DNA sequence: CGAGTGACCGCAA
DNA sequence: ATTGCGGCCACTC
């Protein structure tokens, strides 16, 4: 079950993120078991399953990601389609839209 | 097997 | 206030 399947854990969490909700890399890493593995989450995001809603994953400032397909530009577009309000490459009311997994 | 990279985070000057 | 540096983890070449 949880033999350092950091990758599966992160993918599972991201896949469970509800719509209109966002999570930070640090939070996901912490929930996965490694509070300082935010970078690893980013790496998984790039080489992980592209079907997962990585668009709901943002950095600690609620800002957009750097390497998202299409750049911040594309990320912002998708976020707005998800129902988010993006302002200056940052999610508005990000603190209120922040979400934590149930199984935690 | 070893080294480098990265969609990050936190602190210091 | 802004800029720069180091450090943690996993993945790829």
C-alpha cells in the first residue's frame, strides 16, 4: 500500500481534487508523506499522468505553474474554464479554494 | 550506477 | 520591498 509510492499517492490526491478547488505542491507533498518534496510533485506532474487535473495544482502563492503545457497562458485559460478567477497569473480567493483530501 | 534537472519552498542579506 | 541562495524529493538521461 504505501511503500514509498509517492508517485501513486500524489496522482491519487490530484485525481481526488474536486472542481473549483486547488491544492499546493507543498500540501500534496506533505499529505503524501514528504513535506519537503514539493519539487518531486512538480517532477511527477511533468512526467506523471497527463489525464490528471494538474491545472488544479498551483504553487504556494496560488500562482500558475511554469512548465504547464502552453505556459502560464495555457494554465490560466484552463483555470478560468474550471471556474476559477485568475488575476495576474494568480488564483483569486485562493485561500478559500484551497482543499485538503478527505482521507487525511 | 552516477549526475543533472525541475510545474517548489523557506530563509537571508 | 526585492533579489539571491540552498535544500529537500523524485524522475530522466
